[in-house]
C-alpha cells in the first residue's frame, strides 16, 4: 500500500552531487533524483568535495559495481566526522537486497538516508526530517507506486531516456533484478507517447526506450511492436532506440516494424550471454543458440545496414571448455558489432549462487580470449565504413571535436565545422576506422543536413 507523506520543502538549500553506478536505467534514475532535488530548491555541483549532500545511486546487478559503491561510501567516513552537516544518502537497487539496508545501517552508521529504487520521490521528505535532527538515521526500502510522477533533470541532450516499464519476470538464474526491482509493470501507452512528444517539442533528437525487457511490454492492448510503431509515426525528425531486448521475446513482428520505419535505428542490442545450450538452460534464458542465430539472421536479412551488439558472460558455474568454444563459435557466426563481456560473479539470493563455481584462472583465460576474438570482428566491421558517408547525430563537442553515432550505433568523431552544434544531424565522410570508433569529415551545410 502506498504511504502518504506531506508535501515538504527544505528551507536551507544544499549543493548536491550524485554518484551513479550501473546501466542506462540507473543513469536515467539519477536524472530523476536530480529533478526531485532541483524542484526542492537544491543545486547540483561539479565535485563531491563541494557537496552538502552526496547521493549514491547504486546497482547490485554486478559484484564490481556493488563493491565500488561500498568502497566510495566507506571513504566518506572521515569526512563525515569533520563535516557534521554533510548528508549521505544511499539509494537504488543495492539497498533492496534482503537484509542489506539493515546491515548497511549497522556497518555504515554515518550514512543518513537509505532508500530503495522505487521510492526515490521520498528523498525530499526524509531530507527534511534529517534537517530537523541530523543524527536521525533513516531506512526505507519498501516498494511504492512507480507511477508517481517526478520531475526529471535531464543531462543527456540530445538523447532522452524514457522508461516504458519497470521490473522483470524472467528470473535468470544469475540475476538479482527480479528480487530487488519486482515484477514487470508497463506504463500506459498514451502516457509514454505524450512524454515523447513533449521531449521532441523541447528539441530532443533521440529517444531511448528503457526496460529490463522491453520486448515483453504489455498494457491496454499494446504490445511492444505496436507501441514502437505508434512512437515511430510521430511527425518529427528523430531517432528511436530501445534497450534491453530479450531473445525469447524479440520476434519478426518487431523486426518488420523496424524495417518499415525511418525513425527506428537499425542497431539492436540483443544479449545472448552464452553460446552453449547447456549453459543457457542453467541460466534459465528460455532459448537455444539456434533460436538466437535465427533471430540474428532475420535482423541482418530484413533491416538494411543493421548491426547487433550483445552481452556475453564467461565462467558461469560448471562451464566447460566445450561450452566456451560454443560461445566463441556463436560470436563468429553472429558477428556482433560490439559485445559487453563479463566474468560471472555470484549474487547472493540467486539460484546460481548455490552452483559450483569455476576457478579464477580459467575465467581470466576465457575472458581474454573472448575479448580478443570480438575485437577482431569489431575492427573488421569498422573497416567496412571507410570511404562511405553516414548521417551522424552530434551528441557531444569537446575541444573543437564532435562525436556522434551512426543509426546502427558506430561512434564517429570529426572536427567542428561551420554552424553545426550538438543536436544537429550531419553527413560525414568516414576516412579512418579504429576498433570501435570511426573518424571522418563533415560534407554538408548544417541547414541542409537538418531539414
């Protein structure tokens, strides 16, 4: 049941600094945290040293992200002693692990506020309580209504992240997300479409739809393909991306929508995790390597210029040399443009945590070999862009150098020229290819490129 709290505003405004761990989902949630604090009269600062309030937006999906968060929180112990008015808040899914918040309260007594991933909107209320009594330690990680509207202080122009759903129903055996984020809840389609129309009217040029598994979106008679189709028909020049997809739910209907749309990007992030059917079954992924290859072939055959990126894990419990060779074979067969590679680490509370682990040296050898194989393929794909033109959405500018991406996700850098600025579309001739990036030269006038 949703708890009701009085509307509050802190009289003494603070400088705040947000430390973010994890994926794009958390980046967007940090934008929401910033929006909540900004609306309440607080101001962002550039470094943690300047801050009166330090917010850790945590992630527990991977062990290294959790360890980095705890290490950085621990490093503030001495500062808290000397700067007694400093407020430390720890938010996000790390705190929603069973018993974690209570343990943190005991081990890190100088942390003032501990909130879960689904009650970020309560931060101003608890800051007010903390402002009244600085020694108060607050722990609140109950699940609340995720549809409570919050302002978003966006920092990723020209891209805007838009959540279409929250939670996950898949229960992959290695993943903690369903336990800390809860079951899938899809936002109403009209609410999503209206938010996107507003963002496009505000000048954003790229929309990225977010969800733990966007392909399983279902609300008010809309599945993901229908939602994608309606968004893509908005009468504006913009790019539409989405993440993350799940191979068990990604299908030909989605591929056909992408094929028929000018706005949906021809880059698909489709995590496979392993090429071994035995390991995929142990992971509870609910598809086979043959099914995945069939999907990849359908993407390449139907969507012009499409590239696929993926996630790959090595060292899953009981993984043999033969299982690893199956992964290498799938990488060779599917030719990913990029792969985010990880070494398995057990997460407490998941099914795989009770499975027999394999030794670190074997994991190290396999991840090194996997990265080597994938880097060679990435370079070969990059080389195919040389001496060709591509439309680039300019995302950043630093020291006279623009960076942006092709529609199929390749990063391109080029010298600033003419009246171009961040958020413009530019036609670029690619001249140099590196492993994961390209370099080129602007060809057209900005006014022509952005019609």
